[in-house]
C-alpha cells in the first residue's frame, strides 16, 4: 500500500517538497541548538519549559481526539464514521509523531534518552507518559494500516484488530490524562495545581482535534475523489460544539475557585495572564482573545444553521483550533511558570531558532500526515471506482 | 529481603516481561535502594539526617557574599558576567535566563512569599536571606525525575547524578523553591578559575546544591558553613548532642513553604 504515497500529482509533490523544506530548515537550526545548548531558545531558569512542551501538550490532545470517531463507530455501531475512522487514526499517528519529536528536541541531553528505559522510574509521570504515548502510536499504526488493508480487499478486519480498537478507546483518554498529570501534581505551581486539569485537557482536545479533522475532511473532499461525507462532517461538528462548550464551562469553573477562594498562589498566575503583573503583560491580549473568542465560537456553534453551512463551520473550527492553542500552548506553559517560586516575573517569548525548530517539527508531522492520507485516500478512491 | 520464592518468581517474570535486566529489575523490587546503598554514610552509627540552620540575626551582606563565593568556587559554578574570553560575553538581557546558582540571597518577601506581615522591622525586610536547596524529606524533584538522576540519600541529602540526567527539566517544574539551575549553554568559558576538587558540567544537565556531599565524605563541613563564621549551623538533626539540634531547641525557626508538605531541612532564625 505504501507505494500509493509515492505516486501523485504535481501538486502533491510540491506539497511534499515544501513540507520537507520547512523540516530541513528546522533541522539545521536544531543542529545549532545541539551545539550551543537550549540557551538558543527563549527559555531560562524561571520559565524552564516553553514552546516545545506547549506544542507537545497541544498535540497529545489532537492525537487523543481520534477516539471521537473510533468510539461511536466501534461502541455504538455508528456506521457513518466507518468512512472517517482511518482519517482520525492517521491524524493521531502524525500528532503523536510530533509529540515525541517535541519531547526529544526539548531534552538537554537527547543522547541519553534511553536512560528512561535503562532506569525505569514508575513514580515519575513522565515514565508513564512515554509508555502511553508510544503505545498509542503503535496501536494507531497497527489498527489504521490493517483496517485499510482489509477494506482494500473487501474483507472483514481480523478479530485481534477489533480487540485493539476497543483497547485504543480508553488508551486515548489515558494519553491526555497522563499528560495533564505531568503538571497537575506539582506542589509549587498554583496555575497547574487543579484537579480539573485532565478534564480540561480532554475537553479542549475533543474540541480542537475534531475541528482539525473537519478541516482535513473538507480538504480531502476538495482535492481528491474521496468524499468523507456530509453526515460525517456534521456529526464531527456536533462533537466540536459540545466539547467547546464544556471547555469554556471548565475554564469558568477554574476562575471561580481561584478568585472566590482568593488564594494568592493561585490568583497571581491568572492575574499575570489576563491583567499583567509588575507591569509585565506580554500575554494579556492573546489570553483575552482566546477566552472571548472561544466563548463566542462555542455560542455560535450551537446554531445549527451556522454548523450546516460548511463555510461558516470551517471558520468556526479554525477559531476553535486557534483559541485552544493559545490557551493550552501559550498560556498554560508560561502561566504556570510566571510568577516564579520567589514571586518574581520573568516573561518568556520564543526566539527565532526556537520558532524555526517548532515549525520544522510541525512540517514533519504534516509530512507524515500527507503521506498517510495519500495512502488512505488512494485506497478509498480505488474501492469506490 | 523478606520475599518468598513465589514472589521472587512473579517479580522476575514481570521484569523479564518488561525487558528489564540487572539494575532495572532491582529497581522494580526495591526502588531507590541502589543509590542509597552506594551512597556515602558519613558520621557514626544510627541514621544521619543532615540539616542546616541559617541564623539571620548574625547575617549581613558581607557574610552572605562570602558564603556564596565559597560555594560557587568549590563547585565550579559559572559566572556569566565574567567570561574568560571577551568574545563569549553574554548580553545583559539574557543573563538571568542562563544564571546558574546554588546559593543566593533574596529579601524576605521573595524568600517567604505571602508570609510577610503588613508591618515589619525595616531591618528584617532588608536582610539578605540565603537560599539553597532545602534537601526536603519529601522532595517533589525526586518524585518527578524519570531516570532517578536526582535521588534522596538515606542521610537526607537530595543529590544529582549529572551523568544520568537527560535534561528534561521536570525537576525544575517540580521544585517549589526555584533552587534548580539548568546548563542552558556551556558553562566552562565562564569559570574563571577551575577548582580541581569538583567536576565541571556539560550543556543540557540540571544542577543544584548538594549540601557538599563530597566534602562531608571527607569529614569537612559544607563550604558555605565554613565561610560563614558561625552564621550557618550544619549537622546531624538526629544526633541529640549536635549543634544544629541544640540550636533548633533553643531558637524558634521558620522554613520556606512548609504548607506544601515537602518538609524542608533548611531552618531560618529570624
């Protein structure tokens, strides 16, 4: 099947070339980072995780969201999603690939990465995160590839694949729960010290991931002979709507607890993000755009007419992606570290090399996604003709 | 080790299943015991518990400076404001990002955020409080480290294996006291005079105060304590006759962020 990824139109090759080019630029910057050290980024002793870990966190969510097409199909026998499960699973593969790469580029000593396996440490959440992420990657490759192969030969998938599909459902929830636990169990970081962290991660994941999937479905329909289907897109849109509403609700739950309790350790981080602290307010406009934009988008999504019109739906999905990215990418990481344990404010902004490396990893992910989608769509086209 | 044959077979089977061998399997059975077993156990019999008292009644800027200098000198802590070669000069705006510090000073309201009374003696508000790793009894940094590169010894010292550290910086997020430093860039061009008694570091690893574990092993006091002329008191908390124990019995002390439950072992007499 892999040969399908090798033959395509000129436009397909051009897309691959562009993505490979961006990846190449990122890689060159990464070589520079290896030589100089992580000091090439905007991180420092106060904000010690930045753009890389933020993207990692966001993309774990995108990966987990594949469950939103897998679950209705396998558990509720919702046949319509049979057409798009493969798109969800391959999106998960690309997203986890990016996650793993982001963790790797964030490491001070990538040459020692195998120490994690050499000295397994179950009391570290990171140990579990590595297990669940790699397991999820393997599951989605196995399931996606085998189901597609069977579909191609119009045969029913083997029983063990069905079993793995069931396993992948709680596994998807686990990857984002464990990722939330990376942050939610740290005693000195008031912004992260919240029991609602994992639920919030899941709600924003199930908003952002299916939004991205809607956009990808629309693109696939536009540029191939395979139509993922109007019903499928509309069902995804409903998932996006509920998840976005729940995500906004969770945010306000958080705000209530933090501000009604008036505990400074917890309030200061919100104050920095939404009003600025010590005259430093770099993220304020982004955070307001994120929460106001997310709330308005959630309300607009409840209107069936706006959902049914695929143009407005695409725009709303785009807004969900951007606003959740600001919340979970920019805000979560910097907000957790500012102010620092001495209640001093050191702001963070990514540097040019850091941004280039980040883009490079995204390009790598989209390269994987393009290749996998090319295979999937070619097989789907072959079956329907 | 209190394990019957069945239990041994079960655990070794589990270990084989997970592809562990040697030390990895041992870690599953007795987590953290390997380091403790190989770690130096200074002092007499019984369990040693190292602790430090900072007597702020005797502290002043000059003493604090002496302590910091002594510590940073014998641990080859880089000073990014003083490159050996002018071409390695670091722009001032990034100095605080790169900074490596094992021992440093803060004012009361930064050392003890939220504990500052609305009205307090001017003198205390301006005192340089010496901050360092608290060598917590229940250290979050040890809990989160994915490779046990940071570990707690039986004598209470929270130490670092800089050769095992993968540079993930989870410990920096985990530490509620901000005492951990990362080597964002090569520190060696910023060590004016290399001290042969302690290794220099490479890029990409975390480091912090070790209560001078390497000096304790030679029956020497920590470098800062030696330089402090009695302002810092260090010793075995479990020894009834130790000076540190005696001081804690005679003076009321405070510790940083006790409500977080890490049980810090650096005490301050204010």
